[in-house]
C-alpha cells in the first residue's frame, strides 16, 4: 500500500521539474528588437539610441538590430552612438543597411557585431567635411587621424580589414589586394613600397581595390566580397533567417514623445534663441515685467529643455541659467537703470547657451572637432544675440508705432509740428513795445525789450547800439523794429 500512496507525489514532483525546464527553455528564446537609425546623425539621435540600448543592456535575450538609413551627420554624435552600441556584447548587435549608411552612418554600422545589407544599398565614404565660405571642403589630417583610429578599433573588434576600413576616411590611401598562393590580404601603398624585392616575388597577384584620390564606398555585393557584410538579402526577414533568428519574436522600437519633440525642434533652435534674447532685451529696456519677459523665458526655456533632453545640458548648465535669470531679475526690479548686473546676466545666459550645445566645457585637443564645435556654438549664440538686438530695435522703431492703426484706444493726435518757440505768445512781445538796440542792426541784431534780449531785424536801415527802438510788427517769428526818432519824424 505504501508505494501506491507515494505514486501521486512522485508524478507531481516530476511534473513540477518538467514545468521548470520548459520555462527555462522558453526564457532563453531570443527577442529581436528592431531599432530605426534614420535621418541626420545628431545629438537627438544619440540620446534616443542611448535610451533604447541602455534599456536592453542587461537583457541577455535581447538581440538589437539597427536598421540603417542615413547620410551621416555630426562626428561627436556618431562617436557617442558608437560608444553606446559597443557597450552591448557584439554577439547581440546587428547592423542592417536598409537603404544607405554613408559617412557617420558607416561608422555606426561597423560598430555592430554583424553587418547585413539589403540588395542595392550602399555603405562607406566617411571623409570628415566642413562648411566654409568657399563651400563644403574636406578637413585636414588632424581630423582624419582620429577617425582612422576609430575605424581601426572597430575593424579589430569585428574582424574586418583595417586597411579597407581606414580607406573609407582618407583619399590619400591606395589599397591593393595581394595574393600569395591561396592566401589573400589587403595592403596599402606605403606597406607595399616597404616590401623587399624577395617578398614581392612571392606575390602571385596584385589588384587595386581603392585608387588614390577615392574613398571606399561599397554596394551590398562589394561589401560581401571585401569581408564586411555577411550576406546580401532581399528583406529584413531574410536577414534574420540567415542569422538564425527567423523564428524569434520581433519587436519594433520607436521614439517616445520627448525624442520626437527634440528631433522636430532641433532646426528651430536659432530662431527660438533670436526671439528669446530679443524679448529679454526688450523686457530689460522696458519698465516692470510683461509679455516680452514671458516670451523670452519660454523661448530660451525651450532651447535649454531641448538640450537637456538630448543630454548636452546638465545640472551645471541649469545652475548657470538660474544665476543668469536671477541677475536679470535683480537688474529689472532692484537696481535702477542698466548696469553691471544686466551686463553680467547677458554674459552668463550666453555662456549657459553655449555650454548647452556641447557635452564638454573646454575642447579636448585630441578631438579636434570639439574646438570647431565650440567656435560654431559661440557664433550661433552671438549671431542670435545680434539678430535679436536688430529685431528688437526694428520692432520698437517701426512695428510698435503702427499698432495704433490696428488697435483701438485713446491716442493723442495733436502734434507740435507747426509750433514755434519764437511766436509772439511765447516771447510776450507785441507791436508798439519799446526798447533799446544792444548791437548794431545790419539789418539784424540784438535788442532789449521788457528786460529781455531778443533777436530783431529792421526794415532795411542800420541802427547803432544804444538807439531807442519800437516794435513795428511781429510776423512769422520775426520781430521787426524801427527807431523811435524815425517814427516821430514821420
């Protein structure tokens, strides 16, 4: 009887362990998260990818697929994205070139552990460029050195040819495919020239892959041939099938509202700064606190809030902004006129804006684009301030006076256009008043009438000083006098 009583307990135990094993098997099933990387590479994209990737960083079952469609963008943002992707084990990251991965996009694509390209897509051409007065130009060796080092690092990480990866950056490189028997490798022109004649004789074939003056840009088939892409595919589903994730659960990741807001408002930041700085300047020049001050705070707040969301502005910038607005409030409500507090407030707010556009305080000499970015940010803020000043002055000079034609209200319409300070009412002089010539009238001069020194003219005669005169008439602001003797003789 005892074995029969224990039988249900044994089966229950077995079932319990089976359920545990089944749950464990289910838990290790990978989940594919498809993350779009499209549009311009800028701080907003870097913040979005950092948020998404960090949420899966400790999830060993999460496979991250970066769907690439970008012409590139800012180098600093691309470096931040590369650092974010490399924080995840390379076995769990896949770059799928959906349309193109050009310039900074190529750098991002090569940071993933595996690269797969859709048919008729492109990758490469990562030469750093800058906008100058003469148009777009390629930057110098100082920038290229840093980029080449980053490409070499990613090539070592993912077993790509370092020489080919570098040739995406520098046009001065010429790359050959060298064959020794059954072994092939890629070699740049400098290395080739350093080979001894004995070593060159062992080479059975030499083919130019990248000519000097060109940048390596590959289509999907060339990327497979040169060892970058795993395979050319027709769709993302086929790519996942090739990589062994065909049956895995697929989840598409999208931006949240704040990231969408950041990407939308980014091009409008210069306009918001012009309006904001102009409104603050108008508020400082006007008594009290009104609508311009509110508009200025809202616009500058939007600029700062945008930079805070993308991770460029932090508590340091918040403190700088608060100090600037406190000084501004002190200037408006406490101190009379516009003095040291007002000037300091403007300088502090400008410094806060500059810092909010970059993720560093002082540029790092080893990252040459940081210095250029700081100069660009200074120019942006100072240019916006100058534009705001011109807009404010124009508004006060031209726009506000015309509001009276649009807005109803009591206005004073009388003007002093035809008034004259020399009129008889203003002078208190009238015909018949007598006085004495103070200077020679030839025919104009000075006379004293009612103990007042007045400019007067005669009717053509000369009158000597000390001669008694009488006002003949006052017309159009002119006092015409004559000698009293002359009048009596008449």
